[in-house]
């Protein structure tokens, strides 16, 4: 039997949750799809799907086969990319996942450098929370992640290369009167107008811990947002405070408008680095991007 064709059909059936939907996607008849899956089960000697009125779902054997099939197709795609790169080492695609604050700082800086040198490379950037990025990486929709190391990303199935330590700082606009004050205490800032993510947000939880260690409640937030560009714009007015990763002062295009207050935040440093799936072959273009990321991180 054509194993690759059967694997492709099986993956689509599981993704769509029904034989009929998969058949429509593949422009095949439903009996053909059903027969191919049954032949695959006979070939493997195990049942891959449980069928019920609501649709289908993979068995334990099916989930294992699905994971292996996705990995196999990914390796084939990477092999094709490597051949394309050998034919033309100045072109290709790279799929990067990162947290939003890194999209507007480190990642955009690296893209600018690589794009100048290799203008035919296409960059796909997904900026989202770590839970979504983790899933996309494991499903091989992203080549690698550039993000902080915490939560689900501290996992033995992932490889991690630290780039730099990135402590948190309280940031203000350069016109904010607090910038010129010395010896300011965190307790004095609780009633200032803050622009921060909600406490339930993963980053908000880190901020809440910094205040808790100082015996303080989470500050009253005037603007509830995790959007970095919005917070930078609010800081530029001279009224608001926020908490940023220190690296934003090195990468942000608006850094001339920002200042860090001289207050030590008692939170554990979480290094920023590159996450990859262990034993996954990365395309030459992805490896090229990672090398430039290392170079820029070392120079910062």
C-alpha cells in the first residue's frame, strides 16, 4: 500500500473529525477514504479510530500514529527546504513564534538585519501567549520560539538556548516627574496611573508577585492592557507607569521616550531564549535566523 498517501488521508480525517469532511477536502469519495483508513489499520494491525455517532476520534494507537505522521511530513518539508536553500541560499521562509513584547523588540531587530542581507527571505511571525505558542511549536506550525522560559515551556521535550537574562523594570516616560526623583519606594507608586495587563494574565501574575513580596496589593490599573505599543505611547505622555522587560530599552524604536526607575523588583529573572523541538531538523533559513539572533543578543 502507498503508506504516505494513507498517512495523509488519516491525518486529514483526524484533523476534520469526520470521514465525510476529510473526503471533501481531499476530493475523494467517502467510501474511498474509509477503505484507505481500514487498509491502514489492517497493515498496522491495530485500530486507529473509534467511530461513533458524533464522528470519530483517534485511539491511543491512533494518537501515537498521528504524532509520528505529522513529524514525518514535517521532516519531508524540511528536506525540501534544504534542497531549495542549496539551490538558492538567499531565499526561503522561516516561521517564528514569540511573545508580543519580543515581536516589537528583539525579533523585529533580527528581521531587519536578515531582511537587509537576504531580501528574498519571507518571515512568518506569530506573536501570542506562551500556551498558544507551545501548541503551535509542538504541532510543527512554527520552526522555533523566541520567548521567556516559564510555564509550559519549561519542558524536557523542548530544547532551550538562553540568549540573555531579562529582568523587569518599572518604566516611565522621560517627562514623568518620578524620573527625576531619587529613593522612590514601590509603595509610593501604588496609586499612580498604571498601564498593565490584568492580574490573571501570565505577565500580570509575575507583576502581582513583585508587589506581594513588598506587602502590597496589585496596583489599581488605569489602563488594562498587555499591548506594548499602547503602553509605550501612554508612557510618552508623562503620566503613566508600567513594567517592562529591561531589554525593551535596547530594542524599542521609542526607547528615547522611556526611562527606567531605580527600583529593584524582587522577582526571579526569566531568561529569554530560543525553544526548539528536540530531534527536529531545522531548515537552513531557520538556522540562519537563529545565528543572527545569537549575534544581536550578544551585542546587546
